[in-house]
């Protein structure tokens, strides 16, 4: 948002529409541009668990269903010759000259629905998030469970995915190295293994070409060894079935967020139940100080998770997560019922990250002239939970604080009704 002024029923809003470098009126969403794009980067939507192209859709169900060029990675915008997407697009939608547009709207009311951010679990160093590959966030696990996600619904461990990706890279490097060796062998009429034996014995002169050949062969041997090791690891890998869920990561913690994030307990139980449906061998353990299942039917859902899906609930705060030689996370915790410190090994650990206010919320509130609370969410009146401190500006969902989907949807409908009431009054 570039600017904001006015009063309830008569606001002037100035916004900047970022350039997609794809003409929305021409793009058909066919995807041929992304298929041909040579640049592969980490996929933000799948939280780095997958790859996407430099020209991409934000996500599959996005509206409008139009592609966007990421100028941070696109070769054309990095000063290199490419333009493959533009040549491929039969609709002529790719436009490298497109510019940002600043647009002004006159509106009667505003609904703030900026959502939330996940708490950065790497701030809790003892949990090893970002350092231990098989300690992931609940949202990352959600993408692994999704049929449209990076593993098509199979709960594969990030360490195993990294091994598969590295194996594919090593295969390519081996083929390139093999071609280089074949060119040396053709010139010398000698295979590389025989040459290398003579090189080591000092039976060849060891000039520049021969030294380069020997170095290339040593590199090929290292790649072959790495290839064999990775191939065995990948062949022996399986989906994760020993799952641990850790609650209140960053919430109910005076170091970070003192509040409860409200939806995490039910989200964890849902994920554990779905994981069991995907792989019946799955065994899930939930570590929590206590489970706050306060909605209608929520407590019954928790009990059903234990009875039907075998979820084990452990009352205790996890102190530390380490890992063994196979990248299996090891959880150290105190079982408060037994009053014992215990350690347990799992395939995968899922952290229930706290719901944090999005960083842009405070800046947006300043532009709108609205107040935020101590936790940087939009402040509202307890008797008017949708109304901000500015008449005519309403909020809903996690813009005003942590809440689950049913409550967010109900608030969205209510906020739309409140906004419509203001507009109708302004129109007389």
C-alpha cells in the first residue's frame, strides 16, 4: 500500500501492483513456459522441500491462474541471454518490459486480512531446527502429507530427499566425467585404469595432459564411490513411520510469545491421523505441557485420535533434540508423570510453531492509522472483535490474533457484513 486517507464511507487507497512480467489478459496458464525454463530454484510454497522454475505460479489454485517471473533468478533479468519462456509462449504473454502499476481506489470500508507468519523455530537452538534435517515445522509436514506436495503424499524424510537429489547430481557428474575420460583414452589408446596404475608407478612422464587425466580419473573414482554409497542409502530408505510432534514451539513461552496459538493442538492431531491413514504402520507421539482442545467436539476428536489412530500423548516439555548416525532425531524430555528424564528415537520430528504476527502488520497499521497490540496483531475492542481503532476498518482471521479455520471463516463473513453495512450507509 502506497497511501491511505479519508474517513469511514469515503476512503482513498493507493496501492502498488507489482509487475508479473506476464500479461494477465493473455496468459492461458498452460505451463509451457515453465516446462522449458532452464532455471530451477527452491520452491517457497513447498517451503524449500521441492524445486520450481524461475517462471511459475504461486500455487496451483491461485486466482488469477497466471504465471509470474521471479526476477531474482530469471537469467534474462540477471544480464544473461535466455528469453526461452518468451519464445515458447504461444499467447505472447511474456513481457520483460512490464512495469509496476500504482492504482488509486475509492472505497467505503476496508477489511484487513493479512494472515500470520510461523514462528522461526531456529531461535530455539536446542531443538535443532534448520540444523537437524529431520526436524521440520508443522507446515512443512502439511506439504509432505499433501497429494499435490513435493512427495505426492508420501512422508519421506528431508534427509532422504536430499540423498535422492544428490544421487541424481552425482549420476550427471559421473556421465560428464566418463565422457572426459573416454576422450583421453581415445587419444592414448589406453584405458584409464591401466594409465592410472602406470601414473602412480611413475611409468609415464606426468606432463600437463597426463596429470589432468590422472586428476580426472581420481575425481571419477570419488564420484563412483559416492554414487554407490548414496544408491545403497536411497534403496534402503522408507517413509517415516515413527513420528514425534512437539507442541508450543515459541508460544506459551515468555522468551518469545506468551500467548497460546490456539489451533496447534488440533492441527497436530489432524496431521497424526492423516499420517496414519497414509501409512498404517505409523506411530505418532505428541509431547505437550497440556492439550487445549476447547472447541465443540474437539476433545472427542483428541480421544478418537488415541483410540483409532494410536496417537500417544506424553505430558512433558522437550528439553533437547539430538540425532544419531542415521540422521534419526533423538528427543530428550522429562516425563512429568513418571518424573524421569528419558530419550526416544524417531524418524521425524514435527514442531508446532507458534502463530506470529506478520512483519508487515505493524507497518500497514501505521499507514491505516490503526493500533496494534503488544504482540503486533491488530488491536480490536473486546465487545466489537472485528472493529479496529479506526471506524470503517475491520479485521478478521489471524490479523487480529491466532485462531483456527472455522473461526477465521466466521469472522470473514462477519467482517464482510460489517463492511457492507458501512458502504450502504454511505450510499444513503
